[in-house]
C-alpha cells in the first residue's frame, strides 16, 4: 500500500468516526472497541487507531486507563468556553489581517463569498446556498492573516460539539427570528471584512468576537427553550450539565 492510499484510508476513518461520535451513535463514556469498529467501517485497525489518536487530540475522545479510548463528555460551560475561544481566535485572525494586509487573491475570493451571501439572504432566504458560503467565509477569515497556526487552531476549536460556525444551521429554521438572525449575521460578515480592508484592527477583532457569540445565543435557545432541536445539532448529544 502506497502513502497516498494510506492517507486516504486515514481520512476516511477520521471522517467516519468523527461523524459517528457527533451524530450520537455513542453516549459519553462509551468505550470504542477497535475490532468491532474496524469491521463496521470496513477498515483495517491501523487507520482506525490513527483516527482515534486524532480525535483524542481534538477532544472528542479521551484515553481510558487500559489504553483504549472512550467518548468524551462535555458540560455546557465547556461549549460556551469553546465558542468564546473560537471568537477570540477569529478576532485575532481578523485583527492581524487588518494589520498585515491580505493577499489580493484571498481578498477577491472573500468579496465573491460575501456577494453570494448577500444574494442568499435577500428576499426569499436561500438556505442551501447560505450554509456552504457561511462555512467558506469562516474558513477564509481564519486564513486572511497568513498564519497557519491561527488557521489550524480555529479549525480545531470548531470541531468541538456545537462550537463550529455552522453548528446551528441544522434546525435553525425552527428558531424564532431565524431569517432576521441570518441577515444580521451577514451584516456582521460585511462589517468584519470592511474593517479588515480599512486596516481597522481593533474594530475587526471586536466584530469577529461579537459575531461568534451568535452561536452562544442559539445554544442557549436550543438547550433552554426548545431542547427537541438538540437532536439536530451535531455533538449536542455529548453535552450534559
């Protein structure tokens, strides 16, 4: 087996295992048996072990006393902190992008993404178009500063349950004021990028941090006002008080 094929098997194992965990196939504290999982996913144990190691690093799994792994348990405070930290990281990325300037290619791509988000939120909401464009906006924001360290850490933080920018897109159409919420988010997207282009670092940072807190508002609604929506948010099955 060559290196490319090994990498492909690892990525498949990682995506499949992460999906199983986030979709609630296991409960917090469950031990994950390698042999059974390898058979279920149609993989050998080597890429599965590598995927488990990665998810331990991401925080979704943790080592148990016997050397195996179990599903992590998160408190509501853990998720609030993860959302807050994502805002800090994205805010730092926005500030550094404003201070350092951004490459023309990335600026052009961000402008195109924002134009697409404008179209998706004007008139009748185009939710299917909005979701991938929103994900792309946040991916670009993390990379505008030209720091691979910041981009990597933003991505890592967004993998924790309910902490990603798009975590509450599933089921959000049932949340009151949903359309107004997305249009407000799009106003913030525009304001963040405008601040970056105008070299207003402090303003860009503050706006990005405030924008991340929309996820916390949605978290509070889902968990306190309509818990039935929690089943539609990836990873919330791992969260308890």
